[in-house]
C-alpha cells in the first residue's frame, strides 16, 4: 500500500514492509543500533531488537549512559512504556540468563528440566 504521493516529485512511501519478513528483523536491529550509536554500545549499552540494556560500574556512569540513551531515543522519536522498564538493577533476567556484576548464568527455570531429568540407565 502506498501513501504520501507528490505529483511534482513523485515521492512514494510504503506503509508496510514490502520485503520478506525475515529481512525486517535484521533491518530493525540495524536501525536500533544506529539510533543508539557505536559509542554508547562500546560504553556499556546493548541493543537486541526493542530491548535496551545499560550496564556500568558506578551509579554516576549509569545515569550518564541512561541520559545519553534517552536523548538519542527522543531524537529518533522513540517512546518507552515505563511499566516495561527496570532501572538501576543489580541483576536482570534476560533471554533465559541472569546477568549481574558477578557474571552470566543460566536462569534456574531454564535448566530445571535438565536438573530433574533422571540419570541415564545403563543397558
């Protein structure tokens, strides 16, 4: 479906993704990384689709990174839903892992089936 036609310059803009859906995910990821910027990604910001993780060693560094992330999101016209946000956490469960200052470990719920599985029987 086309929208925004101009008769003098023939500007056409698509309202929907016109290519394969599998390519849309990669393009969205690339756009999110471009909005946040390589400098912030190097400083402790991670972007995975519509999730943004910010980590740092000190509270002041964390607040400075958050401020920069919000500035870039605002400049790009992005919005956040505060009910889906968590700020200043020491530990976060994300994509099946617990992330903390101590490191990364598998979330207990994800490995529970392996723990509860019976030992293999020898024939």
